[in-house]
């Protein structure tokens, strides 16, 4: 994406509800009144489905695979799942920015439920007795156990880390939006990712691998994966602007969480 098109995208988003971009940043725009809660949105369900799909795929396809690439003489080693998991945070940013924390909370719980179901389904299928009459089962079963038979520490760590990290991401973005009065979208998408991914990495890796990996290795993996995920968010910031701008215009929504109950244990709008 060229510099000119990025600038146009940034300007389009910042000017959706506040008119043209302000030249005097010392005079912040007014926060609009709350829209009607409980209204129907055209694209909300589709964004939720996309979030859950990315979440499941990034946790089921490739998280155990370790990749190694050479960049300018540096050897980078990372989990394959990290290539796509940060996209779920971009979904979370878009949801909170457009629809507000309460509706994002519903999506996080939907993803949490989907991960629990996938875990239960996987364990049941792995433990079902094989049909001896089918020779292919002897090839398939070990492969399924290798790919999907993660230890309980990895499974529990992944679910808890996702839940905590996504709620932190949504909370930070919602609070920053009110504090900045809707300006500087890039600051809250990146800032919330810095916080959310830190919580995610600090929970998952120690829960899954403490006592298995050397402490030095564990710390290195936590730091690198946090940095890698935040970098993905930064690189995709222009795309985030475009999606947010489109949804705000299409939905006629730009929610500010000025009186929101931020408890994660609720499904109310």
C-alpha cells in the first residue's frame, strides 16, 4: 500500500464522526452520545465468525510446529501458529473500536466456548476405539495424537491466555478511546496489543513449558513472540484503519465506552 493511499485511509477513519481532521490537536472533539443499545448490526455477526475462525485455526493448525528463518544474519525461531494468531487481536481491535467493549465481550466468550468445544471433541475422538477392519486407522491414529494430542498444560495455558489477553486488549483500547476522544486510532490499536499480547505470552508459555524448557529459553521465547505479535499489529495498521473506516460508515456506529461495566463475566450489551 503506497504512502498516499495510507494517508487517505487514516484521514477517512479519523473524520468519520468528527468531520475533517483537526489542525489544532489541543481542541479534542466531543464524545458523541451513546447510541441505542441492543440494536442490530449488518456485519457484526460476520466479524464474530471471522474472529472465531482465526482463533480456532491458529490454535489447531501449526502451533506445535517450530519454524526457523534467516534474516540479515539473524536466526529467528518461532511457532508457526504465531503467523496468524495476531490477526485475532486485529479482529478484537476492530470490534471494540466500532461496536464497544460489551459486544466484544460476547465475541470473546464465543471464542472461549469454541476452543473448549474443540478441546473436548479432540480428546473424545482420540480416545474412541479403532475399527480393526480398517488398516488406515493404524496410520491415522498416531498422526492425530501427534497433531492434536497436546498435553493438558498446553491446552489449559492456551485457553486461559487467550481469555485473559483478549479481555485486556479490549479494555485498554476502550479506555484509551475515551481518553483520546477517538483520536489517534493507531495509538490504541498498538497500545492495546502491547498490553494484551504481553498478558497472553506471560500466561501461556510459563503454564505450558515451565520446568520443561530452560529458563533462559522460556524468557527468550516469551519476549520474541510478544515482539513478533506486536510487529504484526504495527505492519497491519493501515488495513485496520480501512476495515474500521468501512464498518463505521456501514454500521453508522462509533461506540464510546463511557459508562460501560467492564466485568468480563457478563453477556449484556
